[in-house]
């Protein structure tokens, strides 16, 4: 068996930065156990599996250990594959996913994804959170999947060296750590999800479905320029539209070929 395989870096215009994603193209739905095995073999934060559905595509995302309900950077990468390699005459593509239909269109920066908002609610910090992070959050909220921990400064976010084993034991998919931004960035963040097989995600679209409304409320603005301060680093532009958020970023091709097994 074989499938076309692409590897791209999302949310960056610089080589060897942003978040790497694999995109695999199939003619029909591959079984879940095969998807999981291929994602583990690719060993990236996420592998996207694309299957044509008329003019649209079905889309699933797998980390090396689990299937996830939403992934921003692998959706951005999938859109680049469709709009740059499979159908370069098109201006947009619709992906049918576990999070509903997701439309991605071309933009001046790269591509704009139309994603669902994740509203945060106040939450008590779970036992061991401060110890796991090595920092005491000024505020903790819950986005339905992850704890969001606000620190005092961007520098505090950058210098974190968390205990990943302790984070994996917390009752959440992961922990988003964030603070007000510096320079032309409105906010900075990092995302740790070792329980999903992702010790630190380099740049996370799904996290910004929560960070966009979180910082919109605190900064009084609906358009945000966000930076994720992982070692690779990456940026995106977020625009709130009610219960939806536009996430805009660039994408670079790195590898193209055929996987055989």
C-alpha cells in the first residue's frame, strides 16, 4: 500500500521554524489503526489524513498516540497541499471533520482558517499545576479541553522549564501558558500536552481558538497578533467573529514523496 506524503511547517515564513505537520492523501478512508500507526511512524505533533469528498475533503488528525478532535497547524498544512499541489486554481477548500466543516481560503499572508471559538470559564487550579509549571499563574481558566494559565509576563512564559511528567498527570488534555505580548504581538503562549504524545507543541491553532476570546476580553480588541514562544516559534493573526475565529498564517513545504508499507 502507498499514499502521497507531504511535510510542511505551519505558522511561519522562516525555514526550520513553525510547527511541522505531515499530510497524507488517500483515495478512501483508511482504518483508524492504520492512521495511528502512520502518525506514530511520522513522529510529528500531528499527521493529517485527507480523503476527497466531491470538491471537498474529509480530514482527521492523529498525534503519535491519539486521534484529536481539532488541529490548526495540520489543517493549515492540508490547505496548502490542496491549494498549491492538488488544485492550484482554487481559492478555498472545505474540510469535513470531527469539529464540523472548516473552510480555509487564500490570503495575503498565506491562508485563513475559519475555526470554532472555545470560550474559557473560570476554574480552580488543579492540584500540582504550579509545581508542574515551575511558576504560579495569576489566573487559571478552562477551555473545555485544556487549562489556560496566565503568567505575569512574556519573559515568564519564555523561561518556563516545566515538569512534563507532572503535566501529563493533570486532569486535562494539556496546559496553555500565556501572557501579554511584547512589541507588535498582543499575546504570547506555549502549549504542553504530554498526555497526547506532544511534550511541547511548537505552534498551536486549536489553542488560539481559546486564546483569541480570552485576550479579546482582556485587551478590548477583536483582532490579535499572537506569537507562540516555543523553541521553534511561530505566529498567527486571530480575528473574532462571534462564535467563530479566523486564524491566519503562512505555510512552507519541506518534503514531498510517497509512503509505502
